[in-house]
C-alpha cells in the first residue's frame, strides 16, 4: 500500500516539472539597455548553421555569451552579426497541463485497480 502513494507522488512531480519548448527571441537589447540574462538559450550561428545550446546566457547589445551544454563545458561568445537565430527555453503551459492530467488519470486508475484487487468478497 505504501508503494502506490510514493509512485503517485513521483508521477505528479515529474508532470509538474513541466514540458518546455524553444521560443524565438525577437530582438536583442539596444546598446543603452542592460544585458538580458537567460538560464538556457539555443543559438544558430551564421557559419555552419548548427544549433548550440548554451547555459547561463548573457545577451548584450553586441554579443551572446554563455557556457556550452554537455561534457566539454566551455565559454562561448558570438558577435551579434554571427547570430542568425536566438531562442530561449520556456515552459509550455498546455503540454505541462496535459502531462499533469495524464499523471492524475494514471494515479486514479492505479488506485482503483489496487482497491478492486484487494476487495474481499
């Protein structure tokens, strides 16, 4: 019986963690504005065109600076003219709500199945 609440709580916490998506950042800060800070960003550079995921990103008037994601962490700085696309990670409310509803339905079905299985007739 103690296993069911633990699994239920785990499922709900995973669902509440949220689903994310990448959102295009329309403009970079003007020279007079302070740098924008992003926890995570995906940058598509002009050369090569291969997307790079960066952590702890600072977007200034003239550059995008961050740390690469993965085993070989290194600091990367790209000039504004080298950045074709800049995207930030945001929580997708609809996907998160859907995952939460699915988790709740799974917990409900598991509890009903458990109680039916333990009924003594």
